[in-house]
C-alpha cells in the first residue's frame, strides 16, 4: 500500500474543499481499501465523510423515496418504507455481499464500486480501465463472467452492484453536490459505458459528492422484485439478474420497469422488454415473448455465450414472479 494522507471531515463544505484538492471520498471503505491493498488504487489523500448528515431515508412530497448516500446497505434493506414502497431495492440489497459488509457499506459507495474483473484487479494484466491504453486481457482471456451488453473493444467488464440494477429499473436520480452547487442526474446517465475511455466510470465532476439516490413516485399498485442467478447462493456476484416493477390496473399492464445485471458494463435497462409489456394482459405467453427481447444487441465472447439464454430465462422467470403467474 502506498503512503496517503487521511482527513476526517464534519461538514459538506469541508468535504468539498478537500475533494476539490484531489482527495478521494471514503465512508465504509469496503471496496476502496481492498483496491488500495492490492495496489490497484493509489490515492494520495483520503477524505472520510462518514460523519456527514447524509444517513436518512425519507419519503418525498410526491411519494417517492430519497436514500441518503451514507445509509448503509443493511439499514436501507430493513427500512420499513423501502420494503413497503420498493421491495425490489430491499431484495437486491439482501442478495448483495455478506451481512458484515452490508453493515459497513453505504449506498453511495455501493454504486461507486469498481468492477470485480480479475484482470482489472491483477496489476500484471493488461487493463484499459486500470491503465488506459494498455489493452484488455479479458477479450481473449477467460471471460465467462464478463459483459455481453454495452461492451467495447476497450473493455468488457461488468458493473458488480445489485442495487444499482434496481435503481436503473426504477429510473432513479442521483443527487450530487459540488463546488458549483447541486445537480441531479438520471441513474442511467450517472454510470458510464466504457466506450474508448473505460477508466472514466461515473459522470462526476471533480470534487463532487453523492448526497442521495432518489426514486420517483410510481403509479400504484406497484409490484416489484429482484432475481439473482449466481454460481453459489452465498456471497457471490451475479451471472445474470433482473429487477422488475409492474403497475397493473384493470388486468392490463400500464407501466413496466425492467433492468438486468451481471450482463452489462453498466446496469442494463431493457426498454424493448418494457415496450412489449405495456398495454398487454399478463400471461405466460407475454412473459416469454417480452423476455426474448432482453438480449437484443448482445455481443457474447468465447466463454460467456451461455449468458444470452440465461438472461432471457432470468427475465422471464422474474416477470412471472412479479406478474403473479409463476
């Protein structure tokens, strides 16, 4: 581990000043500290923001939900309003990591976490995300767990977060505070596809701080849930996953929100699936036909071709569960 300075801040102004000088924000530290130990990350200054007042879950005026960036994963998953209004968020969180990590890791840190690609974490391997211009060892290496959607010739690493898939499906907004003031970004714009610059992973400006993730009010009744397929049931990242939220009224699907994880370089919204569902009556045939559109545009690699079929099966299964026809 390389030498670094450590500063603990007590208010957002102090945090922003430190961030503007190049400090890296840290709270639970469950990802960044690991990467520092492995010499993948080498920050010169850490800014501990764990004492900032960003640890509340509140219902917005219109009936949405605002989750503070420093709310822990376990706190968010257990919160009564989260479980009642958007169970897909609770389910995604409870299927993430171990209980010990969920007690430490924060919502803001979770969506900022970096890929679990083994080549990214191996400093002897070529990785454009870690060292721009060095190449991507995964393209011709062992790529079973890598992405099939949103990939580029520069990077095929998946985004590891489960709750980020739920946020993408629900069309959440990320609230940011920076030297130039406050702003909001759609969640699907906050996380960046790799393109030719895979080292740039979020649409953050220098010194900006995540203050909350806000989920908009959605029509009621709303049924939602998260399904994760992995190699083992305990503490494993997704091979594929599906977050689904459906508003059904009068026997017809009025609105649909669907996203997939484990298969994209970012949490992958599935608008083609959503369009196929809206205006239709729930049925086994509908779920199958809609799920068939989940892998449109997929670019599988040598070892992960199975993910195309697995993604469609996962989406179909979760549509049946949420739609009540399992």
